[in-house]
């Protein structure tokens, strides 16, 4: 697969702009209904691994972080749901800018910093 990727890059016209469709997770059970979480430039997604996890952090390559705060997770179910949602959203057609999802626990807040 890496050979195909390398070859495909060789045929991109440098004079033609290359556009990438922005993708988002649309969280339907957020306090602000339909709040969007950007999936562009995601570097890492993490959660607290000890004790009761109530936050999932999404770190971006530009140094910003989105923090999703929920009711206590069971076996990191919110973290897993966000990972699964990201995979599904990024696999959808460019015509679908967001993937609508309901997290398994009540969302207290979604903050970008």
C-alpha cells in the first residue's frame, strides 16, 4: 500500500490546488444541540486510564485541544464511541461533512481551547 501512495503522489499536478473536505462529528446529545467536533488535524484522542474517566481529549496538530466532558464512563465507552465515530466519518463521502452521533453517556460540555 505504501508503494501505491508514493506513486499516487507523483501524479498530482503541483499547479492545481488540492482541496480536502473538512469532516466533523455532530454530537446530538450535547448541551448545545448538534455541537460539532472537528476531525481535521487530529493528532491524538485520549481519556483518563485510571479511576472513573469523565473526559475525552482530542489533541490537534496546531496545539489546540477539544475536551468532551460526560457522565462517568463505563469501560471507556465514550472514548471508544468517539474513536469509532471518527473512523466512520472519515470513511464517508466528501459530500457528508459531518457524522451525526449520540454518545453513550450524557454530555456535560464540549470545550475547545
